[in-house]
C-alpha cells in the first residue's frame, strides 16, 4: 500500500503537454456562467465601469488562488488536486475528505449540469429534440473519446477549446463592430465608489467567482505533466489570464449591444445580446456557440475528475480497482464511475440540488488549500519549492478573504444546503476512519 500523498513509482499515463493543460483550464472555466450572470447584476448595479470591474476583480482573485496552487502542485506533483494538497498540509483524513467529495459528486454534478445545458442549447440545431437524450449522448460521447486515450484525447481537447475561443472572439468582434445599441456608459463616475463598496457588489462577486470556477483544473493532472514546475504555472496563469480578458470583453459586449432594461433579471443574456448583434438569427447562432463550447468543458471535467479517484485507489486497498489504467494510461474504472454518476444525476434531474449543497464544501476545500500554503511556509520552511506563490503573503490573503466572505454568504443565504455540504464532508471523514481501521487490521500498517 502506497503512503497517502506519495505518487507510485511508475506512471503509465501519457504525458500531457502545456498546451493541453492550458486548454483544460480554459475549457473548465468557460461554461454557462458567464453567459447568464449579468442579468442579475444589472438589477442592482447600474454603472458599466463597476460591472466590468466586478468581472476583473473576480479574475484577479482567481489568479491569486492559482499562484498558491502552483506552489503546492510544484512541491507535491501528484495528480488529484485538493486530495493531495490537503493530505500534505493537514494529514490523510482531510485529504480523504476532499477526495471523497470530488470522486462522488464534485465533478459529476457539474458534468451533468453542463450536459443538460448542452441538450437545451442543442435544440437550436435540432428543434424538438428532448434535451435529456442529447445530454446523455454528449456525456457518453466524450467518455468514449477519453477511454480511447493517448494523443487523440489531447488533440481533441485542444481543438475544441480553440474552436470555443474562436467563436467567442468572433462574437466579441461582431458585437463591437456592429455599433452599440446599449444604454451603458463605461466611463468612471462619482457614483462608482458607492456601488463598488455596496452589498450588491459583494453578493454579485460570489456569482462571478462561480463563473471562474476551474482556474485550478490543471493541478488535478500535474502528475501527468512532463515538467510540472515549468508547465503547470504557465497553464494556470495563461489559462486564467485568457479567461479574465474574455469575461470582461464578453460582458462589455453584452452591455454595449443591449439596453440594460432588456437584460435585467434575465438568464439568457447571451441569447438576448445575440439577437442585437446578428438579428433574429442571433439567438440560434449563440445557442450553437454555447453548445459547441460546452463540449470541451465536459471533456475537461471528464479528464481531470477521475484523477482523484485514481489517487484514492492507489492509497486505499478497498478502492484499488479505480487505480487501474489501460495500456493507453486511461483510468477506465474511474472514468466510467464518473460518467455513470453524471448520467444518474441527469436522469434524476437532481444535479442542481446537488450543486447547491456541494458549493459550500468545494469552496471550503479551496480555502483550506490556500491556507495550507501559509501553514507549510511556517511549519515546513525546509521543503523545496520549485515554484513560489507570487506576491506571498498578499495574494493568498486576498484569496482567503474573498473566499471566507463567500462561505459566510452561503451559510447566511443557504443554511440548509451549507449544512448538507458540511455533513457530506463529515461522511468522508467517517469513511476514512472505517477504511483506516480495516487497513490496520489487514496490514497492521496505519494509513500515514
């Protein structure tokens, strides 16, 4: 049995290029959030400058988190994200708790949500087709590509991500070139400070940060990178930086092309803006854009999610089956498990409820991870750090401050969902105690 947190001696997974890792970060971040959030922000924030600043601040916070994650991933280059980091920083019980969360619903629920969104937007291409079969089809189509493995999966991920970026850039260019029909002024004015330091800005930032979720995606496959200290920071920083620019530009186009009165309170912001940019066919074109863009998003999560289950299988004898890889290096059992759970959530249509109650847990895991950077700097200054968090300790503290605010907001606004997420984490700790006890009886060796 491998010590928890230590990578196995031999790796069979194919090496992942920096380009592919960067595409995973971008694809995992750019989902439906950026196309839907603005309608709720403009109801309380009227300044165009403040609205764009909101998305800029969210990107900066994501970069601050990426700086800390890069330090940990370069120190402990084992694929599995928070499972590995929390194990190293706090002990195996905390690592197992994070791994349990990721391996069960942490990735499967977002996959199900993206797949259902794919099915809904795909109706622009196939009118009258029920969204559920389309959602299931894209999940299993992407899963089949992942099971083939090798350079095919790498090339397909990069190709679809580049297509997504090209379509978004096309929309941005067409929006600015077509002339502004919106009513928003982007110049700073005297009323901006009052809106920036308002409760509405703070609440909106919570939802903006949800849209930036995925900035840490490459850390889940760091063990498969050829040169983690070099390629991982590039993937995290370039990927997050590109998304920051895209998000600010996209929201600027939405505001530039469409009167805020039409956007206020609406979810389908991109579709409304698309009609102003491309005419009556705009909604269909934007639907196709989002639909195609969701394929690499689902692919990214189907790629990185199983790495957590693999690491847990390498450490826990009861989960050993999930550590097995095919000749191509693909963890077949772990990938199929995530696809099955995502499909079940699609069939039961309970994934939105699942997402609501795991948000607290996922954010708390990120909080503990970045806090772990500070803890290890104090308790283990002797550890080699091939990459050091840029701007330390300011950047980790910025991330921790914003994340703590989000946790407080979730507890206040969704107490039952937050409690359920906390109980899910406790279930992971209980399972660790049971698994550790069985391991002690079997091997007379504690899970260290």
